[in-house]
C-alpha cells in the first residue's frame, strides 16, 4: 500500500513539474520583458539614446512601422538622434497599459501606450499606442518589430 501511494505521488509530481516549470518560465519572461521596457524609460529620461536603443536587437533585420516603414538598427538609432536631438525634444517618457503575450518560448508581443511629457518648445505632449515583438536572444529579450501609432494632437 505504501509503495502504491508513493508511486501515485511520484507520478503526480512528474506530471506537474513541466506545467509548473512553464508557468515559472512565462512569469520570468514576462518580468524580463517588462524590465527591458522599464530600463528603456530610465535611459530615455536620462537622455541616453544609445542605452535606450540597447533594448532593440542590433540587427539590420529589425522593422519599424510608424509614419513610415524602416529597417535596421543603425537607421533606427539615426532616426531617434535626428527626431530627439535635444533633452527638450526627448521630454519624459512613460509607458502604461502594458500587456505581454508570449507566442512561444522565443517570441512574445507587447502592447501598450506611451506618453512623452514635453514643453511646447520641445514639440509638445505626444502619446500613442504600440505593439512590439520581442525575441529571446543570447543577450536577453530584444525588440525586433516596433509598430508605433501616435495619437492625434489635440
């Protein structure tokens, strides 16, 4: 009797282990992705575009869709440097309404909203929505697709 109870408990624990492992892995991935975005906001608000850009995969294949479509890490960084050439133009960045959706063990999407608090001289307030695709790389979770839609100015 004792052996059969032990066998049942062992079978249950072996069955549950992968499920619990997946749940822990998803929670860890969710936290890691949110940490990338939190660090990007910190880097942006310090005025450090190079550090902000490190949240993206350094690859010519990354894709950005906004008012125009562009590809590549270097183009992205140059576009940010041109559009946000001063601290006043950068303003203060906040993210909200983050929703992380794992696609598989290597990819996830994130949807949310952004807001830039800026003076009128810096370009005024700016906000909008985005959808990002993250890839789990050897360097951690990195953005490989960025679709950003700015809200109409009021």
